[in-house]
């Protein structure tokens, strides 16, 4: 069985083919090509995930671990539980090969699925609680602990992150991720933004620029620091242009987006790449009374399937998420991150 055939099916979003072919794999196939363990696990899990979220989950672990919308019908639970077995087999195989990072990722996916399963949640919580006693595992699973109700001394974690950062000369990716998670625990948006700014170089060295900038702009906007948030947009755009896999934001000022017409904004929406999550920043277009979502609903050619305050709006194969902020700050950001500015 060709590894690249199943992997290509996943990347092309041919989910059923990927799953069916992965189930044909023999023990000999898996022993000869251990990487097939990975595509088998992924292909199985994808069918238990809403279709519009599969491509994202194929590439990233979600940040909102405890609320991620996995399917929960009986057939999907069966797929999720088989995926756990497959990820655990992948973990064991990668450990034998000395590929610790791949093994850790597989182990985390298996643990996450067990935490999301009512039948295995308690045992998974016990495992999580024990595992985070080791500092480097704590860094990797700090987000797990916070989302699944495991008590953590954040001040002690902060001190350990500082210590590991100093010892590694800033080269620890685990410490950088823990630092990013700690930013989300700050009591106010202003403190979160200041924390991100203070540790920017460490975060950008190891994390996706989208995650850092999107969250920082969100925090600045919520803290009422519009001028600083606007300063971040050019930096964010440059990062997008330098990232071959990134999509730089399309920004529009009030004159471009306002007046009695929102056609310029609609034109940008129509041109957004498909198969990515896109986000609109802005409440009302300047000079218009109706919020953006009402214009999306009224505009011919843009079909609103569903709407909540910050919910999805679908245009063709694209998903747009509306977030409310200053009316003078209109932007459209492409990419799999979550911009809530």
C-alpha cells in the first residue's frame, strides 16, 4: 500500500477513500512502513470530525481542546475509539524508532480523544495529572490541564518556563508553547497583550506567527488599545508575506469599506481562498447602520446558512466568522487561526 496515495487522499479531502484504503493495511504493511500508522489514525479520526474542520485538525491540535466539536453519534464514537488505538500504536512504534517528538504528538492525540470520551475521561484525567509532574510534559500539556480542570500552580509554571528558557538559551519550543498558554491565563486583555509583547521574540521563534499576532491583536482590541493594534497589522502582513503557507490580511480603512455601499468588502470576500477559515474584523461598516452580518445576509451571492453573535457565515466553500470591534478597523484575515479582534 502506497503511503503517499493515502496521504494525498487526505490532503485532497477525499476522506472516504483515505479511510477505506487505510483499513486495508496489513500488519506487514504497517511493520514495513511505520509512517502508515500515522495516516491510518488520521484517516479514521477525520470521519468523526465535522467536514469543515477536518483539514485544520489534520494539520494542528486545536487550542480549544475541551470544546472542539467532535461528532458524538455512536458510529463516530466507534471511529474515535479506534483512532485512539491507532495513535497509541503509532506512539509505541515511534518510540522504538527513537522519534520522540512524533511519539509525543501521537500520545497527546490519543490522550485528547480519551479526555473527550465520557467512558474514558476519568482515567485520562488521572493520566494527565500524573504526566504533568514532569516539567517538559507539563509545558506540552499545560493547555490540556487548563481545559480539562486539572489544578496547576501557574506561578510555579511561570518560574519553570523562565528557568528552562534561560537554560536552553531560548531554544526550547516546549517553553515557548507554555508561555503562549500562560498568556491566555492573564486576568485582563491588557495584561495578556503586554505579556505577549514582552516575550514576542521567544514566541515568534517557535510558534506560528498567526497564533501570536491574532491573539495579540484580539487582546489589544479588547483592552481598547486601538492605536497599538493598528501598528500590529503591518507587522502581521509582513509575516504573512514571508510565510509561504500563510495568507496575509486584506485590510480596508473606513473610506474603502464605508459610505452607502459595502461592495469593496464584498469583492474581497469573493476573492478569499477556499478551504481556509477566514475572519472578518469589524462591527459596522463606516456610515452604515446595519452590522456586517446583516449586510452579508442581504447581499446577493453570499449565502448565510447560519448566524450567531460570532458564528459562521458560509460563502460557497468558505467559512467566515464575524467578530465585533471598533467600526473603523475593518480587516479580513485568511488562515486557519482564530482572530477575535
